[in-house]
């Protein structure tokens, strides 16, 4: 029933998440998550493209069968990605993100079919249901993942896609949920029918399916951080892929069918394995240098916060080739693939036969036409405006804190403090640990004149960061507006301790002294505020003149 044997299969292919989760969470407190994500997505996510390319170009028989694809497609893709990068168009990046999710689902499906082949479960209905289960369940998780759904929709809108009405999108999600449940019932029914026929599904396949779908849910839904979720699933995906290719190529070497490059890399000895890993790491360094992880961070693309975005769009060539090649060089029904995986030959198995050119061209059309269409829309400036996009995202993905945060930032920039405060409030309800969000919420409430609410938020924020002078001043300002001047004094003093020339804090402290009757100190603080901020001299002179006049009246 196994590929490598029960222990190694469970370790590398099936129960790998049970090791990945504690390992990553043990490392996480000791490293910067952005750096960690860059390393994993670079060395792992980008680096694992190389083994597939080695397979494509080192296997002489395979290369001859698909010579046109292996030579022509990379050239066309390089030209396309370079053109899109030059024009600063995002459609190719959108394609990589969507195809990447598909690729992850299809890799799981590949393992399902391998394990079923081990127990001679070849029914066409079973194979189709396996494929559909992977497709529907992976999409089901994405549709219920606020972080991943926000990422996909952001890329869609940035690339020129039209705004999707939130009500229609909600209806689509409910329809997909129903279809997924129905499909699962059909899958289980088919398993029972096949068991009665004497060809039950592999129990390892069922375990692999359950673990893979559950782990995908955990990474995309339970983990409320897209980068962390990507790290977790990427490690699982890369370990499966790299180990399986090593096994496949080793079988080819021992079977005497390998070429010179394959013998060099996949012969016996730890030195060959070390060279294999070094080459993956060297190729992956390209992804590290270009911050390949940023492809999954659309908020950076929206804010133009990716220094080498053009390079990411060029690197899409590698990702698309990886996805494309894997779609046909690992078909389990092909005789040479079965032999390389140690599967028994099957009557239905066939040699490598390229898909008919017309059919293959139609499949490429499914990819090329939307990319070209989106590129045209974005080039003509038909992509949604930032304001409309973020408003839509905050409604279409209401559980995405990032959607509300981006909408709030847009309202803040426009000076609409009431709307910004509302969006920041929704953000903090979804992500209460984000100090920056709470600080912005408190500031917006203050600007909107909601003094009590601002006071409450500033107190919570200051408890999280007691030494922050901006938070101390914000709390003091809310207290001043609530006419609680004595309570504001210690926070004003704390602000001035860190920033002695903070004009507003000096002005407020002057007002505190003024109300308490200490006019000489009030005048001193008013003068310091005026000296620190001469731009607003007219406004600040009002309190100063009033205090000076009353001080003069007190003198005999």
C-alpha cells in the first residue's frame, strides 16, 4: 500500500503536518516572520521548481516526446512576463496565485491516485471523484479563508477585474458549499460501491485526503496570518514534492534508463543527495533575493510596497513553467511514470503521448485569454479605484481584518474620520492584538469628536505600550476634551519627558496650569508652545494673551 514504506510515507507524505506545526511554532518566536517567510518561499517555494525542470530536461525520452513544449513555451512565457513587467501589469501575478492554489490541490490528487494504484483501484469514476474532491475542497477552504480570499480578490481587482457585488459573492459561496457537501456524499457512496465490488479505495489514500484537506483548512482558516499559513503549507508541499522526485529519479537510475545528468545527481551516496539539495538551494536563492513571498501579499502590491515587483513578474516564468510541466510529466497512467514510482504495470497505462495540438491549444487559451484580457483592462485604466476596491473588499470579505484596515486607511487619507473610525473598529474586533490598528482607531475617534470612545481605546493601547509618548498624548487629549484636566496632567508630563518640544502637549499643560490658577506657569508653557510651533502662532496667542491679561490684573 505504500510508496517508500509505512514509516517513511507517514513521515514525508501523509502525516508530515504533525511535525511541521510544532517545528514552525517553535521557530516563530525567535525569528522575524517576514524573514522566515522569505526564506521558506524562496528556498522552498521557488527552489522546488528546479527538480521538475531537471526531470523535464534530463530525461531524454521525455524531452523528445515534448520537445516543442519544453523549448517554445519557456520562450513565449519569458517574453510575455517581461512585457507585463515592463508595463507594470499584474495579470501574470494573479495567474500565478490562482494556478498555485490549483497546483497544490493537484499535487494532493497525484498522491491519492498513486495510493489507489497501489491497491489496483483504477475505476474512472473514482479517479474523477478524487480530482473533484481536491478541486472543490481546496476552493471551499479558500472561500472560507478571510486572509486568502482577500489576497485573491485583491489581485483580481488590481489586475483589472470588475467589482463583484458582495451579495452575489455571498450567494456563490453558499452554492459552492452545497456543491461540496453533495460531492462528498457522492465520493463516500462511490467508496462503498467500489468496496462491494472488491476494489476498495486505499486506506492510505483516505488518510492522505483527510490530513491534506484538514491541514489546508488549518493553514488558511485557523491561522489568521496569511504569511504564516503560507509557510506551513509550503513546507508540506515542498517536502512531498522533493522527496517524491528523489525517489522517482533514483528508480530511473537503478533501472538503467537514466541519462548522464540523472546519474550524476541521483546516484547512490550522500554526496549526490547533498548536491541535489545544494542545487535546489542555489535556485531558491533567486526567489529569496526577489522576495518571492510578496506574490502572496497583495496589500504590498496595492500600496506599491514591493521594491522589485518587476522582478517578481519576471520570476512568474519559473512558477508557471513548474505548474505547467507538472500537469503532464507526472501522469500516473503513463508507463514510464509508473515504473519510476515503483508501481505495477497496468493494462490501461500508456507511453507518453502528447495531447493533440488543437486540444492543447484550447487549454492554453483558458490561461492566456484571461491574462491578456486583464492586462488590457489594467493598461486602459479600467481597474477599480482604490476607494471602490477597498469598500468592496470590506463588504465582500467581512471577516478579513485586512480588508477593513485598508478601507479605513483610505478613508483616513481622504479625511473622512467617521468612516475611518467605523472601519478601524471592525478591524480591531477581528484582530484585537494589532496595536497600530487600535492606535489609528483611537486617533480617528478623537478627530471625529467621540471623546469617550477615544479615551477607552487610548487606555487599552497605552496598557499594551506604556512608554509610547504618542499614546500618552492621545489619552491626555481625550481627557482634555472631556474636561478632566487634572487627570490629563500626568500623561502630558510623560509626553513632554519624551518629547520636550511637543507644542500641543505644552499648550495643554499650560491650560491645566491656567485652570488651576497657576498663571505664571501657564504663561511659561504657552510661550514654549508658541516657540515650538510658530506656524500656528495666531491660534496659540489667544490662550497666551488671555493668561497674560489675567496675570496683569492680579498684580498690585
